[in-house]
C-alpha cells in the first residue's frame, strides 16, 4: 500500500436547508472529514444522511442574499470540506491558467461566468465561438472550475482561471460528439492557449488501454505541448462497466467519482485507467439559463480535478504537465485496497496538499501511471501536424439560452439527480458518438 504523503484535505461544513424539503443533517456536516485529518491520525469515515428528502430533484432554486433561503454557495459543501478559502486560495486561485472546456459550449453571459470565459471555438461545423450553450452541460462544468460567485451564486474552486469553451457537440435531444470532433476540440484548445483541458464526456472504448486514434493523436498533441488532459472515468459501472474513452487514452488523467460518504459512486467506471477520484455526488452547479441543479457523476469529478490542475499550474507555472499530474496523484488520500485499485485509483484528491509542494513533497520517483502510459507514444516521432480547425468567429456572447437550459444540466449530466441506470442516453455509432457524463 502506498504511503500517504497527502496531509490535510477536507473539512466539514455547517447545517443548511435547501429547497424541496432537502436537509443536510449534522452528520452531513461532518462529511469528508476523513480527508481533513493529518495523515498520522486515524481516518474516520462518516456517512451522509439526508433527512426525509424526496427523490432527487433536477433543479434547486437556491435564493441569493436578500431573499429567503440559503445562497448557492452554502450548498457548495466541498469548499469547507476541502478548506479552499483558508488552505488553498492563500497559495493559488488559478490566475494565469486557461482551462479548455471541451464540451457543449459555455453560456458566457451568465453573471456567475461573466469575465471568466474567453471566446472559443466550435468543431461541429456550426461556426460558433463556443460562448453559447443550448444544452447546459459545459456551463455546469465551467462553473465548478471558475464560477465567479456573483451575489452568492456558483463559485468555482479556481475563480481566477480563464475558461476556453470548445463546443464539440450537444443539443438538448442528442448531446452527441464524434471522436473526430472531440479530437479537433482538444487540438483547438491546445492551439489557443489552454494549459489544462477538461473532457467531461465519454463513449465506449476499444479497450481499457486504447481509444479512438483521433482522440489519442489529439491527446498526444496536447502532452507534447505541455498541457494536462483530464477526463471523467465514465458512468457505466452498473451497465456492464465497459471501458470509456477518452479516459482510456494514454496520457489522460482519468477521474472516478465518490460520494460524500467516501464510497465510490455506484456508476463510476472501475477500470485500470482510473488514476484518482473526486467528488461526484450531490454537486450543485449552474444551468444554461442561470438556474441551479444538483448533479452526480464523473463529469463533475473531472471538472474538480481540472480545477485542481489549474491551481497547481498557477502556483507553479514552470512545472511540466507530468509533474502536475504526479502531484495530484501522490497527494491523494489512499482509498480502497490495494492502492491503486480500479475504483479510486490512487485515492481521493486533496487540493490543499497538491498546491503546497514545500510542505507536501512528491519525489520524482513516486508513481506516475499517467506519464508511464504516455511514454511510449511520446517517444515516437510526432506525425505530420494536422491543421487545427480555423478559429471560430469571435463575437460577443449572445442572449441567454431559452428556459429549456434549466433541464439541460440535470438531463445531460448523465446519471444525475433524476436519472435511472439507463440515463446515459447516447449510443455509439460508426462515428463513435459519445455520452456526456456527470
């Protein structure tokens, strides 16, 4: 079993009441305390209890200050759990780092994202600049990373980072993206300054150690340009646990989802490519119409680890991608047996340790399975560079999406709050269309 070098990680948050009769009990306020205790102390896992709440609702109408009820930020339990304000933000807030969100676009004109989203691109042929999101999934992921928290709204863990939206697919009915579109989106993000790329999407892979060549070539291109690539492990564990791409691509930091009890989220893929795990249950975020909804799944886990990578890169601008990944892996709280394992990987991430290299040292010979998997492809001569998609038309953010966006995040974040086991609605066809996960 790997030695735990991670140190403190997560703290509890106070009791609060949310809409639709949902209550966080005092036991819930002690959630994730295991990650807050120094490594030398015994770890106590405390479970989450929800008091007599109805089945998960797809939308939470959380009031802003001056209105009855809690602010959205009071529902962002991971802030007090990870001790973001007192242990992370004094060291890094994401400044100087651009995160490419390769997804359904990002609704850039929402107050909680205004000023944080750059003009981006679109690889679907629609020639948008990525700043409109008719689906809501990309908007939700962007907010978890760099939400601005206007008037008590969604606040991201790296609020000074910039979001580069790259739309690779997504409408309210289908929400699909081909492997070619995803690969082109990764290249676009690299060519336009992203230092971290978030891939909260998935489709069935050929195997647990391979992926579509269009995606693998694009990931390799990103690594050669010193970019960290993060992807959700997939949401199909209860549907046969098929390996998912792009998480299965060599060089991708694949992330599993855990519940507030520290148990693995039931649908999180259990595959040898899983490197770490992160919160993936009871996650409140932003919808395309400016509302809020609860979600769960490895999309949110991926977004959190992308935010963590942005914080590490902000703190240590000259640190190469593989050392960033190594820090994230080796400061995680070991979980499961043996370590690593196919569910948690090397454990549950601890951001405050990852951003503090002087206190939590990670030797160069510590495990780095992501880099090890990529070494073979990186040692090969790069192929002739394919042309990156032409920059999309740059234009101001358009008007807000229609009210259908409220259902967007809840519906497309596959297996979210209202979903059954078959909620990942997207199939795999010849063009390898993939499910977005959450």
